[in-house]
């Protein structure tokens, strides 16, 4: 199946696209029991790629039914273990009857021990909020218990996916597997299963695993505070995988401070500082990481000169897929599709180039085959080199500012940090 052929390549591609993936709550994943994944849906399919790549069990994802309209897409999606689910807004009222067959298919798959992953919000939206859940997940869970009595219980496993910046290349994502929910506890004797209570339980557990910004007007304020906190606390040198929920819980505490504790006047004062700080960062073309609270704290050393030519040649290898991926991403009108389209386009082109190199190696000389993974490592370390170089240049730009401009940025940053230092994130 295409799913099993693509999965190892997606697993290899994710460290190129993300700087870090933090996994926590892995101990909550059921072993030897049927279960459903309930996942929040901030991007079109980046969360699907992450979960599908790193969970041992193959995942069957429910996706929008209108994507299956064209025969080619229908074949590829089915080979990728995708299952269509229809909504009136995309597929029309007449298509809703097809969902009965889809739900029956899911129930049968779950009874056989397969894992179905759902996005119970029903649609993707780039925001740090949980939208109202659709009833489909409850229908599938209760339908499985009703149609397959041998299934003693069906676990719903809530999964929170939190991107530091879902629109950006080389960002961080926090994935937490939450407390399992037993569907049987809401099923009763089967005559009147409690749909609403089950949906409320799923929503409650999902929010436990998410960084929530309750009010849209606070988005920029809280996102900026989260950025400053991350840049100060996440270690500069860290492995691709981070384990443990401490990063998630601290970000949740920070967001909760602005949601529940901070007064409107305190928010407004800090919002003005944030707007001024972001404006100056944009004006001087420097990132927050270059603004040194302690002189010399930033890693500012340029890579050795002899590295430069070697790794710049490595960057040329990704110029084609990366430029096309960025161009495709810029065409997306909905923010929730930007990161997904960038990753999918870049991954597809890189995979195509790799296949061409593989064919050429087989035709001309099998001895060239080891060069393919070596080229991949070359590209990966070239990306790390570029990040280090960009950071060093940004620090140099900050240090090249006038003392007054430097001090103004430092004062703004200190005041913003002081605005939430009492939020138990230290």
C-alpha cells in the first residue's frame, strides 16, 4: 500500500521541516485495545503526517469527501488509508446518506483492531481554540459498541497538537496524548447512549492537551509572549525529539495567565509594548533571538569559513523543491493550508528527485546508491548551517544598531517579560 511505502520517507522528511517535535503522554496510548484518535485540527494535514509517521499502528484518517471526486485523487487517498466523510457545505445534502456506509466501515475496522483518527471539529482553522465538536465521533464509537458486542470497550484517545508557528518552516510542535476516555461509560445499556456527555468529555480532554488563547483579540499578545518565553527557555542545542510535557504545561500556564488572570488594562498596556517591539524587530530586520538581555548570551559565532562553501553547495540541492514549495504556499488564501502545502510540495519534489537518482544509480552503477543518503545528510546539515549563519548575522545586526536603539529594544523586551513573570512559567 502507498501508506506503508510513503511513511518511512515522511518520517525522514519531518526533521528537515521541523526544528523539534516534542512528544508526551505516550504512556496513554492503549496497547492491545481498540481505540479512536480524536485530534484537534489547526492545519490541513501536518498533524496527520506527524501522527501517521511516528505511531506504530497504521492510522485510517477521515477526510473531506469532496477530495475524492477525481478518480486519481480517490485512488491515492484510499491507498493512503484515507476515508471520505461528507458534509453538506462541500458535497451537498444528497451526499450525507453516504456517511452511513462510511460509519459502518469505520466500526468494522475498529472491531478488527484498526485505528481510526478523526478531527472532531469537522474543519481546519489556524487558531489556538477548540471549535464545537461534530457528533460523528460519538456515532462511530456508540455504533461500534452496538454492532460489535464482543468489543468490551472502545477507547477515545484525545491528542493535542500545538505548533509554535504552523505557518513557518523549521518551527516546533508539541504533541500530547491525553487521558483516555472509555466510551462504554457513556453508553449505558445501549438504548439511550449519551452523545452530548461524551462529546463534552472529548472536548474537555482535548482542551487539557492544547495551548488555548480564549479571545481572538489576544492572539498577537499571547503568541508574542509565548515566543519570548520559548526563546529564553528552550535550550539552543537540543535533539529533534523532546520528551515530557513540561514545555506544554508551561505554555498552557502562560496562556492561562492572559485568559484568566490578567486584567483588561494590563493586557492593553502589554499589547502596546508588544506592538512597539514587533514593529521595531520588523524595522531592523532582526528576530527576537538576537535581542540579548545579557551581552554575549546569543550564539553569535559565524561558522568556520571552510564550512561555508561546502554547505552552500548543499543548499543548492534543495533550492528547486524549496522555492517551488514556498511559491505554492504563498498561493494559499487560508492560513491553515500554508504549512501543509509547503511541506507536501517540498516533500513530493524531493521524493521525486530521490527516485530519479535511485533509477540513475541502478542504470549506471549500483556503487552510486550510497550517495543518496549521503546527499540527504549533506542537505540536512546545510540547513542547520544556514540557521546558525542567519542567527549570527542577526546578532551582528542587533549589535550594529545605535546604543539608543539597542537599549529601546532591550527595555521593551524586559517590560513584556515582566508583564507575565508572575504566571508560574519561571
